[in-house]
C-alpha cells in the first residue's frame, strides 16, 4: 500500500510542491492506517481472549469473532480504534519515512 500511495502522490498536482520526505510521510501514514484498519479486529479478539478471568466466555478465535459481532455488532470489533490509530500510525509513518530516507542516502553513497 505504501508504494501505491507514493505513486499516486507523485502524479498529484497538489503533491508536486511537497518535499519528498513529506510525500513519504503521507504515503507511510496512509499505508499504516490501512494496516491498522485491517488488523484491529484481530487485536480486539486477542485482547478479549487474554482478558478472560475465571469464567470463560470465549472458547477460541472464531467463537470470539462471532460473539463480539452478535453481542456488540461490527462496531465491537473496532472498539478502541481511535487510540490504536493515534499511537500506531505516526510511528509507522515515521518508520516508512526513515527507511526511504536512509535507503536514498545509502544508494547515493554507493554511487
């Protein structure tokens, strides 16, 4: 997703005035957002399974998905998404940006 977002930013007239590092940051942030949205329900399931006390309500991953969907609806699978987006997306965006920048510096030093 990072590569496709970066390619779209390069073609955009809006992005033509932006520095390359900012384009990489935006592409990394977009890719990180998509990744968090895709994986967050699994994180909720993992947390629910781990947080069970003496009485076991959930018996496994699929059972947890089904019970959360039944009891809370689809919104239950995305509970806590805001916090996850606010913490994970900036970190991954910086990771992508740093990787791209260091790769560029490394390629330049090899020439």
